[in-house]
């Protein structure tokens, strides 16, 4: 029975792939579950694009991270709408949202909460901090010292926090979007590699193209207060997020593509340009998010292109250049591209 299902799956892949180049009007039946995930993505994108111009790839990757239970680090210079994008994502969801501005004097208790003595009852009661939400936006994560960062990363990894020996479970879904500025380093605390590894993706938010910048100016020329932000509606419920996650878990991936992922990760550990390669956590991240990308693109099977799409955002904060290559001006991006070109793509 399993071989029969596999044959049917391969036949479906062949029909869809051939249909992309077909000259006749071939009707391909779409899996209703995949259609549901794709519709959730399209609804969210339409709402965000009421305000944000461009950044379609970023929106897709953020949703892929959310549907696979990961956290996102957005990196970019000031003014490229990192915080706005995160707030609009939250605005599209029927979930609790909190924004926390990290500063050098922020204490762990300001983030996770504190025990307060109740004089009337003569006992301590726990007052929850802003981390007790579904989507948490951490603005300028590298502005707070290590002890505050550590409190956040326990919540990210374990989905719980610990105060005075008591453990408190966070609600589901729980999703963190953090931002940081790569240019300004004064008064910042660099995130250690072990803490960076907690983020599923590190996404670079670039300047808009000339055409997109013109569109931005046209859109807000009579809207100095950016009132258009208020037209973004909540279109996704928590149960829909959970349903998308369950559907994505069952996306089909061939054994050859699993070997392909493992080969890419293994190459990072044996590459002369790199001081530190990627861990198994990175390979699992590529596996999960390539499935999510496939579903968001309307397919119930993974292709090599899905894997290549997520390789850079998964790996760029997990591998470290050797000091010699860094001095030569070689970039992480070029090394990852070289690795992808080197590994044979399954057919």
C-alpha cells in the first residue's frame, strides 16, 4: 500500500511539473489542505500589502517560520520598516501581541514578570510580564545585556519561563520577531552564536528599489500620520495557524532531497572558508521550512528550489567565516552560494 501511495505521489509531481510548461489547458486537482494553507498566506499578504510595498519574499519566509514554530530575527538599517512589518503581521492575526523595546537598563523581571507580595493575603503572587503573549516583538534585541537576553531565550527555546524556582508555561502559539541594526554597535551587546542559533531565520531587510520607493511616496503623500496602518484587518485565527502546521508536517519530501539537505549541511562542516559549520538544528530547520515554503507555494511536495530558498536565511547566522577569509572580504552569502552550486541537485 505504501509503494502504491508513493507511486501516486510521484505521478502527481510529474503532472504538476509538466503542467508548468504545457501548452494545453491541463486541469490539475489541488489538494484542499494545501489550498487552505495557500489561501491563508494570500489573505495575509493582501492585508500587509495595504501598507508595505514589496517584501513578498520576507512575508513568505516569516509565515513559513510561524507555521513551523520558529522565531525570526530581522536585520536592517533604521527606517526600512522592520518594526512596522512585524506589527502588521501581528495585526493580521487574532492573537495577543506585545512589543518590548530592549534597552541597557531592561531587567529580566521587566520581560518575564515578578513575584509581588500581597499585603492583604500575606503571600506572593506572580505578576506576568509582556512575554506572556502569542506574538512578541523585541525591538533592538542587542540593546539589552546578557542576563535579559538569556531570560528571553529560555522562553523561545522551552516555551516556558522560570521565576524563583517556579516554572510557568507560555501560551500557544508563541512566536518571537526580533529586530537589530547591523551598523550601529555603540551601546549594544552582541548576541552569542549559541543564542543566535535559537532563531530559525535571520532575514535581511534591504532598501526598497527605486520603483518601490516611488510607490511608497505616492501612497503616503497625503497620509503624514500613516493612518493607512489601521486598514489592515485580522484575518487568521490561532486554530488556523495550528491547522497549517499540521498540514505542513505531512508535506511529502523524497529521500533524495533529505540526502541533499544533509549534504549541504555536511559541506559547511568541511569547507575551508568556514571556521564553524552548521549543526543538526540547521538541517532540521531547512527540512521544516522547505516543507512550509512548498505548501505556501501551493504544492504538497518539496522541490530542490524550496530547499535552496531557505538555505541562506537558515544558515547565514549559524556559520562563521575563518578569520583569514573574512579579512579577504569573502562573505557568508557567497560561501553559501558556492556550497549550493557544488552539491549535485537531485533529479
